[in-house]
C-alpha cells in the first residue's frame, strides 16, 4: 500500500469541473505545506495547461509512463512557481493507450502499478480523471483509494451521476480493492436559479451522507485562471469559488481523517 493518500477526482461525465477541482484541491493542499503530486490523465492535458505548461512541453507524460517508455519517477516534474506541488502531465498520446496496453493480462491495473510506487515520495496524489469508460478512466478506481465525484446541478449531469453510482456500486461488489466514494462535490452552482436549487435538493436527498456541504459557486474567475497558468486559489484567492475550494479541501481532509480512524479501529 502506498504511503500517500491517493485521491481521484472522477466522473465519467464531462463538463462537471473535474480538472478545476483536481487542480485547486491539489493547490490548496500544497499551500498547506503538504507534498502533492497531481496526475493529469486527460488527453487534452487540462491540469497541466492550467498550471502554466504549454502543449509542446508536455513530454514525458503519463502516456509515456503507462507504455513503459519512461520510468514513473522520471516523469514527475516540480513546479517552481507552486512550492510542494508536483506534476505528471497529460498528453494527446493517451488516446492510443487502450491499444498499447491491450496485450497485458490485467491492463486496468497498469495505472495502479505506476502510481503506487510514487506514493512513497508524497503525502497526497491527486488524479485528474478523464471522461468516459474506456481503459484509462476505468483504471482510476483500481489506482486510487478514494473518489471525489464532482457534478453540476443540471439535469443531464444528475442523470449521469445516478447511472454512474449504480454502475460503480455493482462494480465494487464484483471487484475487490476498488476506491471508496469519499463524497460528491457540487460545482458551478447558481442558487439564483430555481431549477438549480431543485436539483441540488434532489442530489442531497438521495445521497444524504455523501454530498460535501461546500458548494462551488458559478464564478467567472474559474474560467479566467487557466489562461493565466494558475490555479484559481492562486489567481483569485478571494473569489467566491476559491474560498469554496478551500472549504471543500478542509472537508476532504476531515473525511479522510475519519476514514483513517475507522480503518485503524477495524484493523486487528
């Protein structure tokens, strides 16, 4: 078992704030003095670009690591502008990963084999998961210990969340050792809209213990920050969404602490 806590921001539905959440939770933890690795599994490398990298500077990437061209430790890069925060970049080459790993006996465990040895050097590993149900996103729950599932308060993401939760509960019954669901994070919330409030209520009622109290409000600064190559909590630290991400990170830490205490009590 790796010494780092491995947390994946995961939802097969796109457009729900996975990258923004992964980048900002990682940045908040790093700002607290925790040594953090952010793993970008997106082909478009959203987390990497959000931290100031340019597309031409993404190699070596996690794609190179997964297919064995580069050792995991050699793909980790420090980010001098963001103390304590480290990164393995995403890459368009991830679109070829499924076919490249098809010969393996258990290709869904390749990501875990890469990530777990890195855990010894970090306190937290944050995974920015890709969309869909292909091999790379399917591999994430085998590599992570916990999932944070972001969802926007609108109808299609609500339906997608329900389908994903049913699918994941069935998968956990069939496969051992998968990540637990740490919580659901409501993102891009606009409480001025009645439809938003109704969907938030539905999500909270049907997932009473799973939804984080902190809600990330809709905030124009969220879309501005990546173009400046900075996490929102660094670019606009007093913005409403940045404040909410700091609260969300505190909740995540509290739940992780509670989980660790329960696990310690249950261990003979």
